[in-house]
C-alpha cells in the first residue's frame, strides 16, 4: 500500500519567521524558509490522518485543500501540537461526525485542558466535538493505515512518534531507547526533529539527527521542527549527506 506524506509544517514552536526577529533566516525570501508549526498528513486512497493539530492548523488545511480527515494523532500535548484543534469544527460540520483523536493519556488530558469547553458537558451550539481514543504502544489501524506508536523522550517528557508502514515520523525528541529504535529499523523513510546545530536539552541537533539516521540505516531521512537558528534552507541542505535533506512546508513524498 502506497502512502502520500504531506509536510503541513516544518517549523518549531515559534515558527519561521519568528515574531520580532530580524535574522537572515527570518528575512529570507526563500519560501522554504517560511515554516509553520510541525505537522504532517498521511493519506492512502481511502484514509487521511493528520499528525498534530498545530496553531496553524486552519491555514495548513486551506493551503492543501484538505476536505476530509479520518483521525488526528497527537504526539504530545504542547501548545504547538494541539493548539489548532478548535479549527476541526469545519470538518465536523461537513462530515457530520465528531473528530477522532488518538493519543496516550497524557496527550488526551492535555487536549481536555486545551479545550475545556468541549468536555464540560455544556451542549453549546458550535463547540467542537471529539471522540478521544486512548492508545498505548500497541500497534493499531486507522482505516487501512497501520500505526505503530514509538516512545521517544522530549527531555523528560514521553512523546509518541509513529510508524506507518515503511515511514516513521519522530518529532520533539532528543533521546530514543534502544528497544524503541528497533521499531524504526527497516523504515525506508525517517523524519526527525532537528532544531539547530547546537545541542539542545529536548531536541535533536543537526549532527545528532544525522548520526541517528546513519545508525538506523534508513534509505532516506528528512529533518523537521526546524528553528531559525539552524540556518538558511539552501545552505544547510547543501551540507547534508546525499540521502538526507531538510523538509519544507508543502513537500509531498510517496512512500
């Protein structure tokens, strides 16, 4: 089964350009240096999954002309990964059904905190409607797409990455236990968060992401969750090994 992956956003929590910044990256005219908050669409012929609903969710859905979704997978409950959930209301109206949300207990509790009005029992017209599906590390299916949760560490926070067939997506991490790395091995394509060149307390640096890609032996790696501190897209992309590149907003790949 072939899957199409669309990078809806490839920026870190502040996006690129960052508010009030006048650095060369934030002032760049290269569209690849314009990064909304990180999210992807995973789609087969019959199923559409969104991974994380960022504060830029509405803009991302309109840009890609996405008219139906089957589920949203949450990696963790930080604002830049759940802040757009209220904008699912359009899908609920036109699809005439609640939005299916998948995540571990920590993530689902974060969703409830983000949108308390959707869960307080008040039947107010127009509020978003969700079905919360609590998951653990057990593989499951959404439509015809297999999903394998992968536990990674965002400093001390447990975050879920996801493998879909031969494609693995890891965001907001700086450590992966050996047992979880085994779930990634054999992937043809790997996406890793890569904040900047300097080490960071909770994200992979560029060199750490390169090293991990080599260690796991994947055929192709893309780097995402990029900050303005990493540098210009064209410069950094030219420094990378042949089978690695920076992702950019709107990039589509078939896996």
